[in-house]
C-alpha cells in the first residue's frame, strides 16, 4: 500500500512544482510497477479433489515407481470416482 501512496504523493508534488505530463509519467510508471508487485494474491485452499490426488499419487508412485505419471494419474482419478471423500465433498 505504501507504493500507491508514494505514487499519489509524487503526482501531487509534480503538480505543485508545475512539472510536465511526460515527466510525471516517467516517474510514475516505475512506482506503479512496484505497487503491482507489492499486492500479493491470496491462494485458494486446495479442494478435496486436489488433496486426494496428491495423497494417492504419492502412494501409487511408491507402489509403481517405473510407471509414468500419466498412467498413475488416471488410476488415481478412477479411484476418486469411487472414493468416500468425493461423496463427502459433494454435500
């Protein structure tokens, strides 16, 4: 939030000093970029499906270390359809 405040203050100071528009834009753009980077997005919590798949893939990779990820993912997805966790998450 401080970067946004800095950008506003900078624009006000330039107006008070009688600066040109191009000068204002040259100084404001880097401050605006910093403000965008400062705003952090909040990550969503993983869904029941995501949690289940992560757990199942780990189990399947231990049982079948030479199988490809694609094959193991398909097995885990099929087991999700039959799982009780799926039924609980749909309520």
